[in-house]
């Protein structure tokens, strides 16, 4: 049936054209945005996942920034420790120089004081963005570097961090840092008897010999001998020991002749003692020759054959002062031990920071790769395939042209009825 009131063909052509136009709008939106899921209505599930992952990726970017700041802070602290290690080596060398006879220790102390001040400068300067881990008196014992962001199956977010224990890397911390805290060094002593050389000179004959042995740190004992030759080498005039000063010089010469180092001899009011920073033992003394001096006259009557730690030498690196009157060679060696212990602690601290540096670098690389992976995953869900969309657009453009043509034909078909009424 042909009707002039209802043009079914035109209506069908119009609906087809409208659907084609809607499809073209959708394709053009995908092409212009590059997304096939730009809004929730496009695909609610994919849009929701993509929105959440984009948010997490943006937070990951902040984590990457935090790692960058953390890496710079750790690098700054490590640089400070490395510089402090070099200065401590210099102090150790200066102290070694001060153990030599004839060295002006006040001059050496001037150099050490300057180096001590440099250590403080290094500690105060090792700061990044207001954070100084080497000169830190705060109660905080741990620093954290934000390093990760994770989401569990229930959707709950968790922020991870790399923890850095700064207690053992601080150089100065109100007498609690490596360089300003008290470091104790064990001292060993072998107490002996009391000499009688003061007021009662002791003479050595040509064949007289007093000998004993000393073992250091469990090693084989070395024999120490005192003869006329020892007295001469010690600078005494003749073969008689007349004072505690003479006796002290003789013992030091005898220890030197035996190749024994690190043991000091102290004679106070006749009381003789051997002192060392290392464990040692002293054997009982024996006398030989024609009418030799009594070992008791030289203070060797009651030798401690198992010298043990009898006290400690305590000081801090920033408190070393070898210009004080009465500082002995043994005390200087104790200072060296203190600096050496501080060096060991600084090296350990630098090693721990090196491990943190390595971890921060690894985590930074991982976060970068993870962000790329997440972006790739989101793209797979919502990105438009531009090759496919361009092909679809071409097809729709053709359909649109055909639809317009079909609608034009449908609209003109009713005009053919007029020919039926022409005579």
C-alpha cells in the first residue's frame, strides 16, 4: 500500500542514518581522545579499574620523588662519612708521629686540633633539605624513606618505607656520636716489686745478667736481658744504676733490644710496673754471673706472670690532647687506639649507608618499571586501537553517504504518485 501520510521508507532511511551518525560520533570521540573507554558509560568495569590504577600511578610518581630525595640524603651522609674517615686517618698519622722521641708534641697537637675542627665542620655541613644525619641530637633514632605503594585484595592501600638506623652513623650527638662519645680502651698491667736503686746504687759486673721473658697476645715469649752493655746503651755513665730514672731508661733499652714494642715501664717511688694496651705475661726474673745484683733490687721480686686488664683508657676523638704535661708514649698509643676504634665505627657506618644506597637505587629502578607496567595495563583496558578506529570511520562515512542518498530517494518516491493524476 502506498501512502502519502506515512513514508515508511523515509522513516527507515532516517533511523539508519541517525544510527550511523551516532556511531560516527562515537568513533570520532575515540579518535580525538585516544580512548575507547573515556567515561563510565563506555564500560563501567574497565573505567573503574583504570581510574583506580591511574590514581595509584600518580601516587607512585610521588614515591619516585621521595626515593630521589632519600637517595640524595643518603649520598650526603655517605660523603660526610667518607670525608671524616680521611681526616681520622690524618689524625692517626699525626699521633703516630707524636710517639717518636724528640717530636714537639705541641706542634702536632696544633695540627690535630685543626683536624678535629674539620671533623665538626664536615658533620655540620652534611645536610640535605634540612636533614643532617651526622650531626643529630634529636631523640629520633630512625629515618624513613618512602619507597613503595601497594594495594591488597580488599583494596586497602599500604605505604612502604626503607628504614635507616641513624644511631650508629652519627658523628656528633651530644656525647653520643662516634666522635664525641667516650671510647674505652683496655689497659693491661703487670705489677712488680719496689726497687732499691734510690739511695742504694746497683752495680753490674762484667758477667752479670738479669733476664726474664715477656709474651704478648699469647705469642712466644721474648727474652729481656739487662747487662753492662744495656746500661751503656741506655746512656748511663759507668755500670751503676743510681736512680729510678736510670732504672727506667735501662728497662726501656732492654725492651727495645729484645724487639718488644707497646709496653711502657713506669717507676713511681720505686714501685715498678709494666703497662700495655695489649695483653701480655711476664715471667719471673733470674740472675746470673759472679755475685749478680738481686732481682728484688730492680723491682722484679714479685712479677705478675699473668697480666690482665686492670683499667681503661677513656677519651673521645674530639677530646684528644697530647700537649698536656705528663702525656706518655703509652698514652699517645692509647689515643691511636681510640682513633682506630673510631675509624672502625665510621667504616661500619659507611658500609651500612652503602647498603641503603644500593637498595634505594634498586627500588627506584623497580618503581620506574612498575609505573610503566601499570600504564601499559591501563592502556590495554581503555586505549583505542587507532588503526581499527580509522578503518571504522571510513566505513561509517560511506554508510553515512549511502544513508543520505537512501533518505533522499525515499523522500522523492512519494512525488511519483502525482503522475497517476495527470491526464
